[in-house]
């Protein structure tokens, strides 16, 4: 006999929960009803549960306000089977995406919580709401016909990168009642992610970003003709700035705001420029800098071809739509990562940038940027500068380190807010000479919330006098930390930047990653000058494949204490870090080209401790990889040393050699005897 198919009781579940909402006297809306225009449009724009565009319809939805007048969208999804509440991944997170960053429509469509979280991400991406409650309810009838039900309540926010956190166990939805809602919100506000959870979520999101960027860039490259490399960079920067918005002051630019008009002063480019100007005005960016940004972007946004209307749509609107759809969620969830660094590497890898004269523009991987910042001993009171900023990845890492230190040490909310503002406005300075990369740096720091105040489009070697660039131009930047990944084609493989920066500092620390030849003969004169005012603390040999796919040069990290001349007797820590615990590949279609295969996080932490405290911190590494030695201040080419190999034979070596010889001798004799016996037997 065919097995009877289990019947869904979703209508019963829906009737039960809707009845609760009615009893709570809540103004809820059912599947086909409108909640508000902004949310309705967001749900319609986002990928539907079944694949394809639009058509997202939660079974019930409502908008609730807490005592602080903040609105919270509540999205509820019903199912009618015993095991269809939520599908989690191996890390216990709502599992809505594959390893290749494709939406798992099977899970989204089949599980109540997964569907509700999917809707919440639509609202995060396309509206100004940053905190959403996703609720899933499912159930079944037991053997006696009684309804058994399960409830999942998840908080989805830019604070948890849109992944979602389980709030608590609930047997009904009475926490939504007016008299209970503030207590519920208090519980949400007290939800905490551990640092390990944050790291895992960031790592997951960063992998998703890389996949989305590849898809976006390939689409633009293949299908949008007439756009130069710089145009592509500026279009992404302009689109993102225009869609960030400022709460209650500047509304984010929406796709429907671009009408593809040919009316003078009202083209899609004109509309975007006005929105960008409004955003920058509210950010209180210095006027000179604001005009530079607008002027740079305007050169692309107002060109005739990009605003030309074809089949009712301009190329600008078409590209803008792709950018918002593919990337919107990632720059709206407060992700502290070198977003535009990933963008830069991806875009230029597709566009043949690696064959041109700027081949040495290679950005620092996020985890290496974090390492440099830690080696430079950055904390909340540091003043950090970078003389070859690129996309500002090193400054982003420094800012994150400073903000985290401030959060750990400052317990007064008011003082923390003031310190946060000071860090972003006064304690970071970067210089980048290439205009297109400079725009990426500006964008990156704006996305991080805005540390762009002192990002300068200047030649750090010839046009920089060590002072603030826009405001306080008469004041010296009091640098106490220097981080750098210089272009290796410059004089001394880039050591010219190091010598200038360190000579302009009174105290502090520096950590630079540079081509190995800089320490073995290509930068002798610069190295000698550096040692007159700074002490070399450590020389670290990095993995040869660190920049796989971008560059194959051997690199070293040099760490300095600034403001104190090096003496010949000063101890230098030479560390072989070629095995850092990561396995790297360069496969374009791989879901993950960086894997922690041998305790990479532990190795990076131990490296920082070894540089700071010495060999007492040896644990994972051995003295074969860690060596304390000295350099000659008059040499300049002896910075890349390794632990000496002891070639003097010991008694143990002698005994082993004799033992090996006797073993071989006896084996030979026995073999000969056997052969003689065989011969005699024939």
C-alpha cells in the first residue's frame, strides 16, 4: 500500500497565530495587504523565495514602535509540518546561502524561519530600517488530533550582519503586545555576539562579497560597453554613496528615482550628483574635499553616452540597478571590512590592469592588514598614517582596532561617542596619488562611518608636509603609528616612503610589508638613514604565495620603534613565518581561496606576541623559525636573516652514522650469503 502523504496544517497554524494577533489588538496585515510603501517595494524588489525577482509576501506583517519611537518591522511566516521551523548550517546559523553564495531557495521556501529571515534581508537592503524581527511558526497534529506547534523568533539587523540571532524560546507571540514590547526590545538590545561569532560572521559575509563582486563585475564587463576602468570604479563609488542616505535628512536614492529623462538638468546623472552632494553636505566633509569628490564623479555621471536613453532606460540606471541589487546588502549591514579593497582587486583582475604600468598596485589582504596594525601597537590613542593608502584597507584595519580598544576601555557612552568621533576625524591620515584609487579610499572610509576626513589625493614624497590636509592645515599630524604596503617599483622597493614617514615622527611604532630585496641590498642608503632615528625590532619572512593571483614576490614585514636610533647591539627578532597556517589557491570559481588548515589564527596571534615579548612566547613555533640576532647599522643589506644551522657533528650524529653503516654492512653480508646459497642450490 502507498504510504499516506502527511497533510500540512498551515491554515490551522495561520488561523491560530492571526487569532493571537487579533486578541493582542495589533494592526497586522496579511499576505496580500500593504504595510507601507517602503517595505512593500523592498519585498517586491528582492529575490522571491522560489527564485527570480520580486513577489515576497510574508504570511503576516506589522510595524511596532518602542518607547523611544523607533519602528520595528515584524515579519511572520507559517508552515504546517513538524520539522519545518528552521534549517541551520553547521555553525548554528539560519542556512539561506550555499558555499558559493547562491540563495538556498529550497530552505527559504520550505522552512518558516528561513523564509522570514529572507524577507528581513530584503528590508535591510532596500529600506532605512536597520532592525527587524523575523518569526517562524509551524506545527502538526499528534496521534490524538491535537495541534502541536513551534515558534522561532530571530533578530535580523545590521549589527549581526543580516544573518540573524535567535532571541529566546516562546510559546506564543504575547511579547508583541504593547505592554510587553519594550521588555522584548530590551532583551534584543542585550543580545551579544562573542568575538569568535563576529569573526565567523564577518568571514562568511566577506566570502559572499567576493562572489557577488565577481558576478557584478563580470556582468558589467561583458554587457556594458563604452565604460573605461575608471568609469567602472566611479560608477560603483557613486552608486553606493547615493544609496547610503542619512537618517531623517537624506533619503537613499532608489531605482525608481532614476527616470531616464533627457531633460536638461534632470538626467539620471544629474539626479545622482544632487543626491551625492546632499549626502556629503550632511557628512560635514570639508568643502574643498567635497567639491573634489563631486567633480571626479561628475566627469563620469554626466557623460552623454551613459545618460543616453535606449529602450526607455539609460545605461547609468541599468548599471546602478545591478550595483544596488548585487551589493546593497553588504554595505548596509555595518560590515567592518575592506569592502572597496575587495572591489578594487576584483574589478582590476578582470580588466587587464595587471598588465599595465601600475602592476605593483596590489592591496593588502584583510588579515595581513590586521597583523600590521597589531605589530604597530595601534590603540585608541594612536595617530595612524599610511603614505600609499590604496583603498585604505590598512587605515580601515587601524580604525577598527582603535574603535574596539575604545569600546573595551571607555565605559561612559558619552565619552565613547566623543572618542569615536575623534578617532574618525582626527586620528587617521592617508595619502594616495592615483585618482581612481583615491576615490576607492574615500568610499571605503565613508562606508566605515566616516574616517575619510584626512584621506588626501597627494604625492606623499613630494607634496606632503606632515600636516592635516583640509582643516587644521597649520597643525602637524602627531603620528605615533605607521603602516604601509608600498608600490615596490618605487625607489628602494618602497623604502623611500618608510624613511620619509619615520623621519617625520617623534615616537611610536611602524610595521611595513615590502619586497624582500629591500632588506638585502636594493635599499641600502634608505635603510642606513632609517636606523639613524628608528630601531629595527623584527624582520618577518612572509609566505611566498601571500598575494597569490596578484603578485608572486617574496615579502617581509619589518617592525620599527620610532624615535630611537638603532645600536649594533640591539637585538632583532628574525622570524620565519612562511608557514602561517593558511592554504591559498587561485581558482576563479572556488568558493574559498583562503583556508585555515593549520591553526592560522593561533599562529598570527603568537607572531604578534613574539615580536612584542620575545621567545618566552614560543609555543607553536620553534627556535628553528625564531632567531634573535643583530644587524650592522653601516650595512643596510643584512635585514633578512634566518636561524643559523649548526653543522658541527655531535656524538649522537657519530653514533647514528656508525649504526647506519653497521646496519648496511650486515644487510650486505646477509644478502651475499643468500645469493651464494641460491647459487649452490642450482
